[in-house]
C-alpha cells in the first residue's frame, strides 16, 4: 500500500507541475512563427487593424467577377510568404482569396495569443465584407492551427461553408489522448456542434502531427451538411503535393454546391500561374510542421 501511495503522490506532483507549466507557458509552447520574418521588400501586403490595436499582415487575391470569396487561415509554422503557391491554386478555382498572418507572425505586430488569432480572423472577415462580400458568400478554410479561427468565425457568422484540413479537437489533445488538463487552448470540439453551414473535412490518414482520429471525431460531432475527404497515406504537411488534383476537384465541387441558389457559378481560371497581387520577391522557406 505504501508503494502505491508513493506512486500516487509522485504522479500528483508531476501533474501539478505540468499544470502550472502549461498555465504559465502554454501559449509559448503552441506557437512557432517562422524565422526570419519576411519584409515588405519580399512581399507586398496590407495591414489590417484589430480591436487590440495590432496590425495583421494580409494578402488579397481578387478574382474578376468572383461570386464568392475565401478566408484562408494557415498552420502553426507557416506565414504568408510560404502560402503563395497554395493561395494561387485556390484562387484559380474561381474565388477571391484573402490570407492573413496571426499577431507575431511575419510582418504582423504583437505576440501570438489565442485571443489575438481570433481578432486577426475577425479583421479578415471585416475586410472582405468591405470588399462587398456578405458572409453568405464567404468560405472559410483553415489548416491545422488555422482550423481554430475558422471554426471561431463560423460560430459567429452565417458563412457559405467551411473547409477544415488537418483540424484538431483542441491544442492539448494533440499530445494527450484525453482532456486531462484544464485551461486547454483552441478547443474546437466545444464550438463545432453549434455550426450548421456546409462543411468539408480533409485529413491525411497517416497524419503524425494531428492524428487522423481528430479530424474524424470533429466530422462525427458536426451537425450540419458535411463531407469527408480522407487522403489515404497523406501526412500533415504536403497534402497539396500528395494529392493536388483530388484537393482542387473537391474544393471546386464544394464551392459550387454550397453557394446560395441563384449565385453566379464559379468560373475556373483556364491558365494558372498568375498572381492577383504584385510580389517583389517570393520568399523561399521550408515548413517543418504546422
């Protein structure tokens, strides 16, 4: 009995240690902005204001006569400089695309926090609405960490649809199988059930960063119209290289099915390779994990 009591005491002490550590440094452990950040000499971007007074960098790909737009929320170890080929591919499907950096990423001011990520996403939504896109014609797409602001916006706005790639139940549960620590960050599983717009879930079956069961669990909890695109053999990063045609076709079909009746059909660009914004230099940086 004494042995088991000592084991329980040690386990309890370790639990309290990790709990305190997460309380003090949890957000520092979550965020991994790429370094060095890009500059205005490498990439032409705009700065969007947030209620906290920060400025978040954003790039906009306006497609001529596009009937819909998309807000892209990127992964943890990415910034705008790494996204340009991906954004161009999505824009070629006939939607205008806006992508933004979180506070503390790229040219955005401030430090990365959960609340700052949500404020940055709201700034992106405000920008698109000022461009003439109502929420009913705005799609939201989030990769990995970006699934959290995507779900946050869909919880607050009646959008056309959401696309979640490599999404997680919560930040801490990418490490722990069960929700054993209070104060978890980016708890997607708590908000997902309140969203009813069309949803497309994308996940690689061999994802080792955010295990496949996270995406499947979110899919099962979702109450609105939904589709699952499970990429066989796909990992966390590199899905666009692993299954580019499959992803493009799925997105194009999802856009067309999800727009309100009477909306002009999307027109896929015949020739790819054009960027709708002017770039001074394309930053070359590898992405380890998101």
